[in-house]
């Protein structure tokens, strides 16, 4: 049962990692038939996209470009880690922030 859930949701989970447009496409794909694996990665990517948004809107503007660059690099690494986990078919929470994303966006 778990393997079929992963197989069915793997494509949408991978698509969700391609910025906001991929996240929207994955959300629409997952909307008709909910898949736990896809929902897991959609929640992760919503959180990372929000961090990116706040990084560019607040950190860059008020703290500086160097701080924004560092945060942007960290977010990029987290996206890559999450993408590789989705490709492998594993549900791995992101370090430090993953469990919060799962709690905050649990209704998705």
C-alpha cells in the first residue's frame, strides 16, 4: 500500500520543487485525488517558498544583501535535499524546519 502511494504521488512531489509554478501544478494535481506523499512535499515546499519570499521582501531590504544571500543559499540546499528525497521515494523532513512545516500546513 505504501509503495503504491509513493509511486502514484512521486511525479507531483517532484514537480512541487520547481518554484511557485511547480508548487501550484502539484497542488492542482493533488487536489482531485489526495496523495499523502505528494501532500508531504507540497507542505515542505510551501514553507521553503515562504522563506524565500520573506528573504527577498524583508531580509534583503532591511538587513542587507549578504544576509539574504546566505539565507538564499541555505534555502537552495534545502530544496535540493528535499528534491533528492522525493526522487528516492522517501519522506524525509527537512533539517530544523521540516517538522514545523508539517504542523503549520497540516490541512493541505
